[in-house]
C-alpha cells in the first residue's frame, strides 16, 4: 500500500523518518538546497528519501520521488524544479550515461534557481561517481553529503519494534530477536516482514508471539 504520486509512482507506507534509527534522518530534515545521501545497498537510503517526501506531503508541499532511473528516459527530469522537494534514488545507476548527466546537471541548476530542495541517493560516495561531464562533477562535489547510518543489530531491533508499534501491534524484544536471527537482515526485507505480520494480526486477531511469527512468516 502507498500513496499515489505523479508518474504512477508510490511511496511505501512503512517509510517514515520517525521509523529511521540513526543520525541521517535529522541531518536530512535540517538541510535545504542540494543534498546527496550515500551508502551501501539496504542501508536505508530509499527509506530516508521516501520518509522525507511523506513528511513534505503531510504539510501540503509538492514533491516527486523517482527510483529505478535506468528504466526511465532522462527527459523525465524536465520541469521537476517546480516541486518543493525532488528526490531521486539510485542516481549512480545512470551516472555513466551522457544524456542522464546532462539532465541531472540542468536539474541541479534549475532547482537551485527555483529554491527547491533536491535530494539524490547513491550507493557510491561522491568521489567515486566520476561523471564524464566535468560541470556535473563540480555540482556533485558542492552538494551537502549525508552518509546513511550503518545499523547494528540493536538498532535493527528498534526499527522493527517502531514499525510494528506504528501499525498498531507490539512485538517483544524476544520476538524481534527471533525475526532478526531467522530473516534477511537488510532493512527493506525486515520492513516487509513487519507489513506481513500486520496483515496477519488483522486477519487472525492474535498476539504476536514466536509461534505466531513462525507460522505467519514461515521462519
């Protein structure tokens, strides 16, 4: 489930800044202008961008979130500077394409002129992006840099506990530890498991225990 956005894209319902554990969410919230969020896959970058969009939507701002850029034409960026907030995920996937380099360069300039907030997310740090377009490289180096947080197991336990609480059910530390010990540890996957549990608790009206989790998630 999610909220309909332009271009038929959606925000994940579980992606909120309040659910993020770490310093990056506060930093990203405070910054204005041009920001680059970087970190390895499954480090929460998409969560941060979508959470920022949802927060902006809640106060009536105009936003756009684009992901899977390699499946889109770079012309999709034209005119986006009119939005209050523009979030582009996985920009490193298109950084080697000249047409995308030109479009990103023009969007960065246009967003600055318009006073819009532009947030890019990349698996690679800015020093490793190395676009062939020198002007784009210069613009990227001028962005505010926000590293995604590397979460330890204690942090991940807190994240899934928060997500469950937001959905209206509670999970004990014992249950959270059981899920973490049996499931993939990346946050995207863990968030999906909490979503599945939410559906099962609504259907079965049962308390979330380890036997319930085993049956509901097949762990």
